[in-house]
C-alpha cells in the first residue's frame, strides 16, 4: 500500500512539473523578427539599412520575451519598442502603421 501511494505521489509530481514547463515556449528570434519586418514592409517602404536596424530591434524584442518577462516587464518592453518605432518613422508612416489593424500591437508585443 505504501509503495502504491508513493508511486502515485511521484506520478502526480512529475505531471505537475511537466505541465508547468509547457506554459512558456521560447520562439526563434530571427524567424519572428523577419515576420515582424515583413508585416511592416506591407505598410511602409524602408531602405536596406533601416531594414537591418529594425530586424535587430525585433530580434532584441523576442530575445527579451524569451526571458519570460513579468507582465510589467512586457508592458515596459512594448513601450520601449513603440518609442523607438515612433522615433524612427515619420508621422505619415506611423499613421499608416496605426491604421493597419493590429500591426502596431504585433510589432510592439
């Protein structure tokens, strides 16, 4: 009886541990950065140097998100990315980005 109870406890412990690890999954930073850049290029035209800089910014975003940030950390990161985008683009380009439904959120979160 003790062995059966012990086996059940161990089984439940491993099951809970496995479920906890599945809730956060890391993403490939380079692939996700390219997806963000492609989505951005559908709305605005940029040169190659700016494209490389934005790819680096998006890779940074995903590397930070891979650190499993807290909710406050994610908000702060989104604000930083948005500020950098606003500093990079003209007002007309930013309006184009904002008018594309969900694009700014995708780029910042």
